[in-house]
């Protein structure tokens, strides 16, 4: 069991690194990833904060015997760009955090995938941002590019995304998928049941993402 998308007090989460690590140990998780928001947000993870967070991650990992990854979640802007602090993260999630619909959404994500060395597309077509206007041929293109570039598609339990019609396209494809709770408080850490169920149903030939 693992959870590769948890926010901490280093961005907009309410739990400390120590609390998250302790919860992961209680749940007998193999690994957890601290994935705070990046510097495009005023509360995001700066270089200085990333360095301090890494010290806490190393200490908590040693104390509780849990593998803790140091990740970051970047927002994709209208040009498909992301902002990153100067730090060597274990992996990068790129996500749309605005109300963007139809072709505009696809173009943002596809540009980002092709311009940057990201590892995971976060909460695709999130219902929390009222996404609508899916385009079948663009769905196919997104799956194709993810497969070609080896970029993982996140199965996000909080957002319950991607939706089932998109996941149907993932059957029998040699994709990579990631599992995340997108927890912003301690009670949601490890709450990845929805993601695991969808992985079993749709990701029949895909591999689980490993940072």
C-alpha cells in the first residue's frame, strides 16, 4: 500500500511531516510521498522550504522506517508552463488547478507533457474543477503521449479522476499510473481505495509508478 500524493504544512496541508510519517507507519504503508504545491502559489514550496522539508523527511523516514518521497505538484498555466524551485525532487506532478474546459484543457496538459520532464499528470479532468467538454480524439492523443513519453496518469481518490470513459481507453495500454489520496489533512492519508479499485479495473497492462 502506498500513497503518492499528500500535502503537508509546507503548502496547504494541515499535517506535519512527522504526523504523516507516523500515520503511514500505523497503516503499514510501504511508501508515502509528500507532494506540496509549487511556487506559483503564494503558500507554495520555495527552495528554502524544500530544503527544510527534506531534513524533516529524512528524519521521519529514519524514525518510522517508512519510505518517504519528496515530490512537488506544479500548476499548469495557459501556455502549458510550470514553475519549479531550484531543488532536486524525487518526482514532479503537473496539474491544472483552474476552471478550464474542452480543448483548452487538453492543450495545456499536452504542451506541458511535451515541454517539461514531468513524471505524473495530476487529477486529470477533475470533477472538483467542474471539468466538462471531453473530446474523444483528444483523449486518445493524451493517452498516446503519456504512453510514448512514459508519463504516469494519476488515479486520484479525492478528485475521483480520471472519469471512467477516459479510463476505458487505458485498457490494454502499456501506461504508467500513479495512486494518490491528495490528502490535505491527516485523516485522508492513505485513503486510496477508489484509486486501487480503478487500477484493478482499467490498468490491466499498466505499471505502477515508482519515483
